[in-house]
């Protein structure tokens, strides 16, 4: 019989671009304080979709942006302004790569 002591069960939820998350959910998911999120909003890293009562709602894609920002801060000691610029450049690279793939697909027999 297999050794069951190393068995880990993971649960997750797939989020698409239309999924919204609250400030509380972002803080819990990314293990950050609300003031960290607010600072990222101030720097243009995050953009709230709307306000629901006292809580802000964000696109689920904010989770990825927060994690990248935190990694840039931790690993490269980048400040929030630098992280905002890096995110913008990374997104532009992704857009250009997508356009290049489309162009290549159109040229291949």
C-alpha cells in the first residue's frame, strides 16, 4: 500500500477576467494588508472596478499583478513606481508576442 503521509489535497477555483474580487479577498489571497492594496491603487498597479458599499471590487487579474509586484519588491527591491513600469512593459511584451504568433500563423503553410 502507498505511503499516505505525503498526500496533499489542493482545492482551487479558476478565475476568468470577468470575475470580481473584493479588497478583503485580495488581502486574504495575497497575504497583504489593505494599505498595501491602496498603495498599489495609488501607483496605478491596480484599478478598482467599482465600489460595493464600503468595499472596493477588483478584477481577478489583480491577483497576478499583486503577486508579480510583491516578487519584484522582494527579489529585486523594486519600489511601487518601478513595479508599475515593469508590469506595463511585461504586458506590452505579452501583447507583442501575441501579435507575432498571429502573424506567424498567417504565414505558415
